[in-house]
């Protein structure tokens, strides 16, 4: 009589088989059928690194500024009812 396989080994084996199946089906369905188009860069980022930009940034303003009044979102009638749902 063969020895039984532990439950954790079965789960690991099933997870490995499932991951192989998923990777196989996703690769086969996403395969391109036409030629690949490669384009050249139109613009390169020539700005300074952020570590340099922060050194030259103006200090933050601590002045209090007026804010817009809070706007309430209109809710449909009955949404804020006090009844308990069972």
C-alpha cells in the first residue's frame, strides 16, 4: 500500500501546476501576430536630478491663505435614514 501524500505537499503541487497553466495560457493568448514597431525617442528629460532641484527650491510659505468653503455632495433621499438594516 503506497504511503499517503501530506496535504501541504498536495497544495504545493497544485499551486505549482496552476501557476504553470496560468503562465502558459497568458503567454499564448498575448502573443503578437504582426511585426513589432520600434519608434525613436522624441524628447529626453534633461532636467536636474531631484536631489539638486531641492537645494535650489524656494522655502515653503508659512503664510495662512484663505480656503474655499466646503461643498456638500447631494445625496439621494433615504440614504441617511436611521433605520437599522437586518
